[in-house]
């Protein structure tokens, strides 16, 4: 390739005005300062769009390093700001660039392009334009996912991208089934390995199997009930074998998928009965209380936490409700289907998740949040906390925390008084 150009990535400085500041600022009322300089929003938007046009041009550069840097910068912008009109005008150019980078690029470039494809569909939401994008990129993604000669990282990224894009844009039921079949062909190989070796061993393919399983599970949540029932019957007796995998992430993915399958099965059939319930709960309880010394403490804590919830879901049909705060709004995650969907989009949007929950019409429809809440300047002002008040609050909290810790750490303290 040619000489790499010096690409100035989409920086925190670019994002601080009208981009990432939306994520941090709207999610925390205290972050609004009382005396900040007024910003010319129109000029800032023009400057941002000028930079983004430059990044789009650089995705066609001869240097792979330059192309990858441009893709990463576009990803940062798309995850931290709603750019619907800008993207709508350039969707075909972006689609062509992504397709070229996935087809001809190396592993890292393919991963970045697949990640950008996810964010492009998140920006566009569901609609005819998004369907056109998926019609172009879908076959390319499937080809990479099924290509044994491609790098595992690229296949993994394309499997995730395939699941997310299909979830967003597909109204065609045959396309949904086709995509699910493609992903099934990948993660079911973990079952075959289990039959061959009597215990799933950790291999370099495991990360691909995990991504394919999670993407398939996401699509299962939008599957028609009759088809979902068939899928559940097929996999519910095979998935427990993956709980013996050496890889922690595979055990967790299998456990959470099992919890989701049980939830869906009980929704479709009130009299649902699982024959091997005793054996399965025994396995889950062992993972929820695992104390093997050869495993890292962090891994054990994470595993026990997840499998306590999975065991409750399977045994007691219970789900530990979580609350997500974004700006003045609250969202309750009260089932495994919602948790799977939230975790998937949180993974690709990162710190921009809160901003998109506030402003992205598609995500708000997915989580049934209604139209975006519009806050006027007066409302925002009432939400503000002065810097001095924050300082007093933090000081008091720090002193209280220090005093409590000192008391607990004092060896002379009567231990009995804490019980």
C-alpha cells in the first residue's frame, strides 16, 4: 500500500461538545456547570460533519493502518452521537466502504468494519434504507463467518454484526431463519466436540462459538412463537453440555442462554416440563457455589454471581430486577429477554448507551420507552447541583466511608457487635 497518512482520530475533544457530553451530561445532572461558555451548536455540527466526511474518504485509503484508524474514528462518533441525517445522505458510500474493508482487509480492519456496520444500522434504525444496507452486507458477513480460513477475530466480529443487523432491520422471516441457521451451524460445533471428547476443551474456536451463540439467542427473542418452540426443543437438552467448558465466558453464555430458553418455554407453554431438571439444577448449583482453587478469584466471583441468578430462573422462575438510569428516566430490566437485548447493545455502544437510550428512536422502541423526553433549559437548570454543594456532599460521604472502614479494620473492636 501507499504511505500511511496521519489520521487525527475522533477525539474526546471532538466528542465533548454535542457528542459524548450528551452521554455524561444527560446521565448525571451534576455535570452541568453553572458558568460555561455558550457554544455555537450549528458551527460545532458543521465542524463535526467536516471531520466525519474526511474519515469516510480515508476508509478508501491505500494504507491499511489509515483505513482502520478512520473506521475506529467513525465508530467513536456513531456510538456517542445521533447522526441520522448525516448517515442517511451517505449510507451507500458508507456501506460500500464497509463492504470493501470486510472483503479485502486483514483481521483488525475487518473487525473495525463489522463494528461500524452494527453502529450504522443502530443509527438508521429499522426501515427500507436499513434493509438495503443489510441486503448488501448480509451475504458478505455470512461468507466470513463460515470461512474457516478467515481469522477467528474477524469471524467472531462478523457473527456478532450479523445477529445485531438482522435483529434491527429484518422484517423478512425467511432471512431471519437463514441467519439463525448460519449462526447455529457455528455454535453447534461445540456440541459435537463435547460428544467426541467427553468434556468441552477450550480451543481458539471457543470465542467464535460464544459470539455465534449470543447472536443466535438475540434473534431467538424476536422469533415467532412456533419456531421459537422448535428451537427450544432442539437445544434445551444440548446446551447443558457447554456448562462443562473450560472457558468461563462459554459457561456464562450457555447458562444465560439456558435461563432465557426456560423463560421463553414457560411463556409459550404454561405446563412446560423439563425431564432432566434435577440433573440440570445440580449442575447449576455446583457452578453457583464453585470453590475450585485452580480458578482465579475474579472468575469464581463472576461465575457464582451469574449462576445464582440462572439457578433462580430455572428453579424458581425468578429474575433479579435491575434498574438503568439515564438522565431523568429509569428503565427496569425485569426478564432475561430484556437483559440479553440490553447487554448486546451495551457491548457495541459502550459509554454511548445512555445517550442512545435517551435519543435513539429505534432503541427506545425496542425497550418500549416511548418518544424521547424533551427537556427545556429551565428544567435542566433545576436539575443542576452547584459545584460547592457537590464538594460538600463528596466530603461528607468520604468522611463517613473512612470512619466506617476504620472501625471495621480496628483489631481492637469487638467483632461481636457487627453481628
